[in-house]
């Protein structure tokens, strides 16, 4: 019995503003700067390994991870 892999959409919020050019390094997530000094990383990730990879990069950069939220049934926010 095979398993179909589907990308899942996530919103990951971190403290501080990340450079836009990091998007590719962060699995192609869209980088949205909020006026409160936070960054929202938004988009699809192929699987949980990719999600954990992004979270580990956030950790390795010494950033404060504020939240990780799956987005079900609606597209990720973009601006």
C-alpha cells in the first residue's frame, strides 16, 4: 500500500526581520516583515523533515522562534 506525499502549508513566526534573499535557503518560504519587528515565513513544505530543517536553521541562527502553525484548507498569507 503506497503513501502519497503532499506538501503542507505553514506559517512560522520569528523575532526580528530576516533578509528577503534567505527565502531560497529557507525552503522557498515567503518572508513577510511585520511592523512589530517580527518575520512571518509562509508557504508550503514538502514534508515534516523540511519543516524540521527550517526550524533547525532558525535555531542555528540564534533567532527566537515565536510560533509554528499549520495552515489547513486555505492558502498561506502573502503580501
